[in-house]
């Protein structure tokens, strides 16, 4: 059984509230095991023998049926999430970890789109695109940055969802145990 983390895009944002107890029930009904949610923003840790792409499609379909809305689901294995935590290029020195975030991408963006990003334009905010993740450091807060989720979706042409560093590290720990 593989440990997975499902990251639901836009849940409990802009009126798209999904009660966590109902969300857990939806995952249970799909035959996913050891289902746990973390905070009210669409983070679910679970186990399944099925592959990530298959389980993501099943979850999206079931959410559409159960909640009557399109909710994009990005899935990472527990191992992928733990690797992501270890390789964050922006964790260094005495940097305030409350200013770190990760934008998860549905797929690796086209290389031309990724190459078009100019990080120097957004200082003091920083970002690094590595595969299907964008690591962010926003010293003035994520709420004030221009390099937000909508920016990356528009610029890279892929669906995305962003989590703060505390949530990312907690989900990595939950999916390890």
C-alpha cells in the first residue's frame, strides 16, 4: 500500500466549503484506507494500492458527484512529499519558515513556460521551480506577494495549489507514519 497526500485546489476558499468529515467519508467510500484530513483546506493523507493518476481521477469524479462541484485534486506519494521537504532550496540560514510556501503543480510545465519566469522581477520574494513544485519565500507574507497561485497557473499553464511550509512538513510527517 502506498501512502498518498491529496491536495484539493480551492477548498474552503471562495465559498467552496467541504466539511472534513464528509471529505473523509468520500475517501473511505472509494476504498482508500487510513484516511486523515489536516486542517480545513483540503489536505488528505491516505493509503491505496492504486496508482496516483488513477486515484486522483477517482477522487475528482467522486467529489463532483458528492459535492456537485469541480475540485482539482493533485496527488503526491508520501515519499515524494518527504523528498520535496528535504530538497527545498529556500530553507537555509535563519530564514523565517512561516514565510515559506510550496505551489504544487498538476504537471511539469512546458520548458518554454518555465524558462519565461523571471524571479528578479519579484524581489524580495523568491521562488524556485523544480519539476512539479515551486518553492516560495515571501518575506512580507504570502497575502502580499504577486507570485501567488493564480500567477503560476496563468504563467505556467497548469493547475496549481499552494500550501504553507508548516502544512507541507506536517503532511510529509503524516504520510511517513
